[in-house]
């Protein structure tokens, strides 16, 4: 009975790849040029960790925004300027 109840339990909708575009997050593992890193994205359903690429050096802890989505597990990020000064 428990297995049957768990199979039919309602869940929230799964994020599609396009839903990740313009998401904010923080770098967990810094991406190097041509190598993947990891970023923790702030999503309404909770934080999501995905692989990331970047054209710039981003140290761990840097605030980022998703600028391109390759798949639901790989995004391209850039530094986010929280103060609006033009400098990340």
C-alpha cells in the first residue's frame, strides 16, 4: 500500500531548461576556461546545483546570473553586479 501511495503522490512541476535562464546563483566550483564548474542556483522550489561554463574567471562565492542554457544540467553564467556599478 505504501508503494502505491508513493507512486501517485503529487509533486511540483520540474524546471525545464528554459526556466533556468536569468536565474541568480553563486559559484560553488570555479569554472576555468574550457572547463566546467558548478553553480548553485536560487530557484522557487529550492536551490539547484548544475554545471556551468563562463568566459571569465569566477572565484568561488561569486554572485552570477545565467545568460545561456545548454541543457537542464549545463548553463553559461556571468558575474552579477549587485550594486549596479558596472563592475562585477
